[in-house]
């Protein structure tokens, strides 16, 4: 190729790169990428809120059960630690902290003792046993 042909090709390439159609395509691709990232962030946020809500529900259920029973097993105490730690890291509220702290103060008993107490509570709730 001679220098005149190279100049024509170079001008054509520069014109194509700076044309409004090409730039519109570039802008469109960038915006599409940004929207996709934004949607992923929204999904992550919704997922975090859902997990936080499920953790809250489970922690309240368990802490209420153990406080009503007035005792806790070592396995239950470890399970609460396992649930409460990520819940607190996600920014959980104080409702679960109150129950968690109360459970940390409960007397530790064997699983058999806890089961016996649970059965007694259940019998009272359905009216089979009078206080």
C-alpha cells in the first residue's frame, strides 16, 4: 500500500471511531453493563434482607423456647452462637440480642433433662397436666 491509500484507510477508521453511531453503541454497551451490575446489587441487598429476616425469626423462636424452659443444653448454646454471630454481623436489631444474652445466663442441662422439661411444658399447654 502506498501512503495515499494508508491515509484514506486511516481517515476512514478515525471517522468510523468518532462517528455518532459507533459512540452510541459504546454508550449503550456501557449503560447495559451498569444496569446489570445495579440489578445484581439489588438482588444481593434483597437476599441479605431475607437472610436477616429468617435469622431474626429463628433466633426469636429458639431464645423464647429456651427462656420459657429456663434451661439450655450445650448443643443449643453452640447453635445459638452459630446463628447469632452472622445475624449480628448483618446488622440485626436488639430483639435477638436480648434473647441471646438471656440464654447465655441459663443453666446448662443434659439433652435428656431438656427433653423432659419440653414434654412437661407441652402437656401443660394442651391441658394434660395441671400446675
